[in-house]
C-alpha cells in the first residue's frame, strides 16, 4: 500500500489542506480537535465531509476561514492553500477580503443564524455592501435577483419580511443567498439541511447542485448524513475523532467502504423500503478530544480490532486508485 504523499496534488486544485491541526484550551490543557488532516478540492467539484457530531467537521470549516475563536481555539500548524495562497499566512485585512468574496459559508440552524431584528432585504443587501462595495440601491437590486435565483417566489415581497415570517426552508435559502451574492468560488455548506424535513432537504440539495453547475463553483458539503452526501458529492472524506479515516471518489466509497467505521455507518442506515423494527447502532460512542485512546481511535468500537490497533495509530494510505484508508485491516 502506497503512503499518501502531500506532494501528490491535483493540478486543478482550488483548495488544498495539508496537515491542518486545530486545538482548544480545556481545563488548562491543549486539546487537539482537528488533528493533521489533508483534503483537496478541485474547481467545480463537490467534496463531502461526513462523520458523527463531534468529529471535528465544523471546526475544520472554521479553520479554513480562520474563524476559530482565539482564545480558546488556535490553529497550531498546517496549510490551507486557496488559489495558490496559504490562507494561514495572510494578514487579517487580506483574510477579510477572502471571506465572502472568494470563500463563503452557510451555517446550519437558519432561523438562529439570521438577525431577527433586520428584514431579509437588509441582511442580503448588507453582504453586497460589505464585500462588493455596492451602493444601497444597487445592493437591494442584487438582493432581489439572488433571492429569485434561489427559487424564492415573490422575492421583492420576501425582501420586506423578517426571518420569523418565513419557513425553515425559506430561511435556509436566504442564508445561501447571503453566502452567494458575492459570487464566491467556494461555498462551505455546514449541515445546511440538518434541521429540514426530507422534501425541503431534497430541494436545497438540488439548488446547491444547480448553482454549482451554473457557476462552476466548488462546494464543501459538511454533514453527518451519508444520504445527503450521496446526492451531489463527487468526492467523500470520512472524519472520526478529529482525523480523516477514509477518502475516495463517491462511487468508490459508497460501493466499497473500506474502513470499519465507514462500513458501520452504512449499516446503521435503513435500506430504501426497509421496514425498521430495531435501529442498528455502532457500539460505544466517539471519544472526547481530551480522552482519545492510544493507537487507532476507533479501536474501542471496532469489530475487527487486533492488538496492533490498540498500540499503533494507522496512517492514511492509498489502497486503490484515489481510495485512501487509515486502517491496518480494512474491508
């Protein structure tokens, strides 16, 4: 098995993350939440980052944009190379120009992410005023256009509404509109469908996929749900306890999951049309960042565990064309 080389990059990479490590202070100790991860995202590609809650997915997104609160958090080391520039080496002023203009983020819980005291029009237009230096009238016009692009009916009427007057799905579209009004090349969508019902989820995913194709925009889709990731992602990376344990093309990973954790996640999902009488779960729970086990971090929950797994931490290695896994005994 070939060791993954950080020098073996995709020539068309828009975003390349190398050895990214982010820690937080907890009770006077430095606790690693994102531990040496490597990711690569090509132009126009959709990359899914999937894992249980607490695996470090959202901290990874905040680290890319240097939004980790300091203190208590700190990006310890690594590179976040976007269009050839390492974002971790930019000045604060240079980084502010990247946020919103080049890379935008849409968060989960849309009703709490929006300001309840401002109209939708004010909030969408504000993004254009801040990042595109538009006059208020022009920003207002752009706000109406982007809401229409989001598939929102009667966009000019919606501009006058407050968030509490809209449904959860409509608020999520507004958040995506705020993120996309400045035409970023990369959108980070962090659990944007987690609080929505299945029908609205499908509509939001269709919207993201359409916008990605129309704008040739790259997408980093963060989710705990493989079903969401499967809808639109070209590549998938599986995260566990702060590390990437498996990454591959979506078709390869869904057809042949190699890491026991990935396989267990698949087994825990009901099959289409299946009548579920008892949920299939993964025994145990993810370890706290300050209580990580020795060796492979998944070994206390793994059905394939051997003594080597308890003693040594496996590296992320390539076991097939573009398919990488961190496991001594993969499926």
